């Protein structure tokens, strides 16, 4: 396994753990009694937004892993140039180089 793939898989594992925790927290809110539910309704919305964000990141990460398997990871889908390593470090599922992202 390449170092890039190892990093992507590790990030995927971390995101899956976070998503499982958020989903568990959402479920515990549903099981709370009515007084607790009213008090925690605001938290529910925040957790739902966080879950949606994590699911989106996991999808992007899945695509990045597919691109890595095809030997296309780190290559801009618009111009074909390499995506700079610092950009990939910050945004590991980037599909565009800095120039094409704007």
C-alpha cells in the first residue's frame, strides 16, 4: 500500500469513527424523555449538520481512493497537471490544482 493510500485510508477510518459517534449521539437524543428532547433539540440540528458534512467528506474520500487506485490521485481533473503536495495535505480529496480551483 502506498503512503498516499495509507493516509487516505486512515483519514477515512477517522471520519467513519466520528460519523458513528455523531449518529450515536443523535440516536440517544431520540431516546431521551420529552423534557430532555425539548432541551436538546438545538443540539440535534447541529449534529445533523455535522453528520451531513462527514458523509460528504467520506464520499469525497471514497472518490480520492478510487482515483489513487487508478493512478490518477494528485492529478487535476481539469488540466491534467499535478496537484501541489501542500494542497493535498490540506485537502486530501482535492480534484483540482490551485489554478483550476479558482
